[in-house]
């Protein structure tokens, strides 16, 4: 029998909602071959730690690492300590460093594939910084990730400090060149649009996106041997396709487009496609895995059957203000029993309204992503009761 729950609408009314039958998603029997697919993973806070959640951000290490193992079990790689983990929005460098250390150790123990974000967030946000300061900060974090050894690739994260200090594209070329000449294995570059982080406006030295693309491509072409690929999160499929076509041979495009990922990963009739480094893959991991398994078999119909229904959910989770998407990601992990509570570091569970969360519930159910309807309905009911919805 279908579970039924009363859910609020944006107009304030509360109406019954009948849930669908859950989907039985399959785990891959062998590694996914068709695409390189990273899920940017969230973190689980420790709600019982008696410390300031806004400044000290204690984590539940067992639940945090268990979620990474869940992603690996589905054949996905993990992108660690990225913005999905609230990097720069509750997760500072000291805790990110410990997260990277523990996740790399777990990856070595389980055989999981992982890449870790290295940035410059140890620099104080209000501090006046020079390009040399930015270079030293990048060197510290890249050195830490590479110094852990083993399975970890560096994701060279976009830097708020560099966006403050740089005066034009030449300054970006200097900083990135300095770091790329030092890395011991190819890195993934990271272009995060200002819809995700307003402090990154004008990245690559200009607010003109086409000129910024040219500046970025110049760096990639000069240092192509040190670059595995680039993740772009501009929520602009046509610009991603344009840039993808201009990348040097051997440099991957990793889509970070949480609105259009299904067609960018599938690609075009000429075989040109994007790989994936996506926050939404944290939330839709079972469907993403099933879609990629289907693509390995050459079954594009099954690919679309699995992935297309997730797009309305993704577009809702990532609606403006886009940075608040982390709330929907963690909410789904809570609904699906991956953590005991719906609390987040920096109090980010409050970043979305109750009607917004109710719509996350509906769209996740429609996509077959509530694996235990009774558990999900019970947990949704607890959130609603806390908001005064009886």
C-alpha cells in the first residue's frame, strides 16, 4: 500500500500526497567505464557536540565516511572537501584538512576513487592579500593533498582570495602557472560561477564570460600536461559545449551543470560528451549509477529512463539562491536514512523554506529516489511537526 503524507504548498495550504512504489536500483558489478563520474559529497555534522556550530563545525565522522562508502559502492568517484561539503560556508581549512586525511585513508582501504579540493581558504576573508600570498596558500593545500599519497587527485579550487587580489587575466596566468608547474600529477581545474559563490564574480580576470573562457583556455593549453580536466559550473550548457570543443586533446570536460547534466554527459551524435563532477550526484547517486551502467551497455533509453526524471529535482534543489542547494542535498540524505538527523554545520538546514523541502520530497519520490517510503514519510513528518504542521 502506498504511503500517504500531508505536505504544504507554497500558498500555505496542506494537501495529501500519495507516494509511488520505490525503485530497486542496482549496484554495478564492475567499474563504470563510459564516463569519469565524481559525486561531490556532503558532510554530516555532529548535533550533540557542545561547540559553536557556526565557527567550529564538529562532524559525525562515522556517518560522513559511511556516505562516501555508499557512493563508492554505486561505482561513483568522490570529490572531497568541495562546496557541497560547505567548503567556505561552514567548513574551514583545518576541518577540511582532517576530512581529506580521513577520506583518503578510507579510499585506500576500500579501493574508492577520490579527488580532493585544494584552495586558499586558510587566508582570512577580510585580509588584504597579494598574489604571492595566494600562491603560498595554494602550495600549502596542494602539498597537503599530494603528501597524503595514494589515490587522491587534486582539484584546484577557485579562490576567493585570488578573485580579490588579481587585476586581470595575467595575474591568474601567473598564479596558476606557479602551482601547475609544481604538481606531481595532473589536476582538475575548477570554475565555479558567481551564482554558486558571488565572491567569485569576474573569475579569470574579467566579468565577460567569453573573455574569461579565453583566459582559462590559455592557461589550460600552456599547461595541458599538468591538467586532467576542468569542472565548470556556470549553469550554461551551450557555453560548456563551446568550451568542451576547444579543450586540447586529453583534457576532460567535467560538467558541473546541475541543470543540464543529463544531456551533457550523454553527449552529441559525434561522440563529444562531458564527464561529471556534480553536487547533484550526491543526492541522486543510485539513479546516476544506473544511468551510467546503462550507458556502458550502450542502452541510451535506459540511461534516459533513469536520469531524466532526476532533472526536475535537481533544478528545484539548485534554484536561486543557488548556494543554498546544500540544504536539499543533506535533506535527501536524511530522508533516505543515511544520517540520524537533519542538522547542518553553520545552521544551513534553515537556508530553505519548509514548502521548498516538501517539494524536494515530491520530486525525489517522482524520480524513485526515496528508497524506503515509510522511513522517508516518517522523517518528513518530523520536519513538518517541528515547523508546526500537524
